[in-house]
C-alpha cells in the first residue's frame, strides 16, 4: 500500500440542481460503503459552478460532474459508474 495522499473527490454542481443533489447522496453513500469495508475513501469537495465563470462555461450542460484524480465523469448519476470510478482510481 502506498502512503500518497488520496485525491479529493470533487462534485461540480449548482444550487437547485436535483441531479446534483442525487449525486451528492450517492457519493456520500459510496464513501460510507468504502469506509465500512476498510477501503481508502476520499474527501468530498463541492464546487458551485456559478462561483467561477470558467467552471460554469465548462460544465453548465453536463452537471453533475465528478472528478477524482485525473478522471472525470460528466452527467454523473449512475451509482455503478461512480463506484467504478472510485475503485479504478483508489484501488489500483
């Protein structure tokens, strides 16, 4: 096992985005699942795309967007895809 710090799990969204709310819930559940299993679990950071014009331009049509390390999922609403992203990046 390596001692490198885990990359942050970043959720790009905006207030009033129901899909973003659903994805936040999925990510929280997946992080809890990993912690219970003794697996490395990242810190979830949320970024409001309305706070940065570059984020808003880049992600407005594809939120929720989830980034972990150098990987990005757009329209990230699938629990299976989010679980695989966590596993691929953190368990390699």
